[in-house]
């Protein structure tokens, strides 16, 4: 049986967003997964994957650690002898791609977002794009999750002709079903993300304070790991009854049941926002920034609203527009959100794209 090796920087993303791709692969191939160890590794093994523990610093820039990772990938490829390799996120893409290039193994790369290192025009961007160029040079297919990332890589001659656009990670429409829309009293808003500046938490909290004081029948929820120094502020605002902080949640669908709208004021370089995809699939209107990876999911005024990034007042204005809609108008916005996901972002589109590319390489 042919072997597929998957290189990733964490088990969570693989299980939550690539599970259906892995399930499809397991029908015809042996699947090996390389990532740092995490809580969902047993779930991947239970599916039938063979797991290889591969420590790495996801955001570290220590060149010695990165060189070790490259040699680690060479060793893994020697041991597994895969027929094809799939890579996700920057370090597996770069160092895993380079290892595949050295060993002459077909590999397929997924650009899950460029991250902050590739933004702007500074030295860090030049280094990042140079690394990508080295890692992707012999990639058999580069999957992009949004057109802007694809454009940057083509403009900088990182890729040339071996790329394909997919709708992010897509959404499992059976797992995220269309939910009944809740009654209007009170009106609940959700922020679902790592709690960090570039995910727009400052703008969300400012908007929450203003709206709660003006519209007492509103509620603002925050879900996600507190990654930066926001714990004190979250506790303070919770004590003032401005927000409700729920920490990390294993199943956000329970919160979508009570929610009227998801607010995602991010200015982090997204691939395609899974938060927005899952919210819209659940039949919830979305308010998000005019950025690649977000704007693609919103038809402004139809299934949600687009706001300027880092603009609290613009966010407040759009929340007030939403609050002024009738209950039926809000509900129809949610139905339009679900319809858009069904038509453009079904995860099966991603599964089919992967199977097609893999069959080109190894049959």
C-alpha cells in the first residue's frame, strides 16, 4: 500500500480542519503524521494514522533549531519512505519541502496564511519569502487559501504555475449544521479566537463597552485562549458586566446556539478564517474586517458586514446597524450566510482537490 506522510506544526489543526482529508486518504493509503505531541494525537491514531512525534518551535526563529528540524524531516522521510508528502504551515512547508526536494519525493504544500513575518516590505518578509522559495521550488502543487496570498507568491516569483486556489479548509456541513435563530432578547455577540492584539480584541472590547452601555439588552462573549497580557482586562470587564469570558471551548456550537452574530475584527494575516466559516455555516451573520481570508466570506449587507481594520468606531457603527435590523432580517442574514458556505466553502471541495492532486502523483 502506498504511503502518505503529513508534516504539520500541531495536531489540533490537523484533526479539526484536515480530518476529512485524512479520512479519505486512509481508504487507499497508509498515513503517517508528523507533528509536536498534543492532546488530539490519540484521536489521529484512533482514525488509523501512524504518529511520529516531531518537536518544533512554531514561532521561534532560532536557525539552529530550524536546521535540526530539516535533518529530522530527512530522517523521517528515510524511515517512512513515503510515496508523497503533504505539508501545512510555514516550517513544515519550508523545511519539509526542502527535505522532499533533497530526497526526490513528490510533495503538496498548503499555505495556511502568511503570518506576520510575510507582511510589509521589510527584511523579515524578504527572508520569509526566500525560505518559501527554497522550500516550494519543487512542490508538485501549492494550495492557496486566498487570492491575495497567491498574488504575493506569484508577484515575488515564489511559485510559477504549480498552484491551485482552494476555499480555505472548508467546513464540514454535517458537523456545523444550520441552527435555529435565537429570539432577540437579549442579543448575543461572539468573539471566537486566540485573545491577542492582531485578532482585534482591543476593538471588540471597546465596542462591547460602548454598545453595552447604550443597549443594555446586548451580551458580549469572548471564547479562546488568552495568548497575550489580556487576562487582567478580561477579568476587569467581566466584573463590570461588559463581557463574559469563557476561555478555551472544545465545542463552540453550543455558543452558536445562543448567538445572533459573530464578530471577528482581526488584522492577523489569515489564510481563510475558520471562525467565520463555522459561524456562517451555523447560520450566523458575521461582522469582520476587510482583509483577505475574511472578506471572501462576507457579502456586505447580505450575510454580514465588513469593517475597516483597527477602527473601533466603524465596528460600533456596524454593530448598531445590525441591532437596528428586525429579528426576521437578522435571521435572513444568517440563512444567506449558510447558503454562501454551502455553495462556496464545503469541505468536500478541499477533499476532492487533495485526492485529485495525490492521484496525479501516485495514483
